[in-house]
C-alpha cells in the first residue's frame, strides 16, 4: 500500500510520479555510528520512497530532482515517526542519482539507500 503523487504539467502531460509508504529497516542493517543513536528495537520505522520515475520524454529537465524534493518535503512534514527515507535503486544510474542527493547505501545492501529524517528536516528548515 502506497500513496501516489503525480507531476502533471500545464498541458496535462504526466511528467513523472512517486509513491510513499511506511516501512521499517532492521537495526542490524544500519551503519554502527547511527545504531548507537537509535532505540534498541530490532526494527526502526522508516518511509519508503518507491517508484520514483520520470517519463522518458521528460527526462533531463530536472523533474526527477523536483519529485524527490517534494517526496522528502512530504516525509519531513509527516507527523508519523520515521527514522529515514529509504529507496531501493533499480540500477546503478538510480543509485548514483540518490547518492548525488545525499543518500547513503546500507553497508550490506548497496542498492538500498537511506537519508536520515533529521538531515531531511534540516534541509527544509534552512531553506
């Protein structure tokens, strides 16, 4: 189950979309430096950013970053507790996109990346 968000251009063209849903991450999957700051539960709540995609005809116009910013903003403003936003990169290009946007790979799962919610909130509080 996920909430979909769609970017519709002024000519009613769908430029892209993403979904947000609740998920969790095993404490053992996270870097040791972060684990020390978290409660000692086997799972910590997170927000899953799923299916972020831009129409091929609209790629290269910045819509991917716009959709990502919107997703992060919505996640940061949620009143539901979440340690981080998690993404599952479908390929190396997607992984590099998220890494450029300050996402970090999970140590044992390089295609699963996260950005701590505290970092995301600071991003929007500063600007």
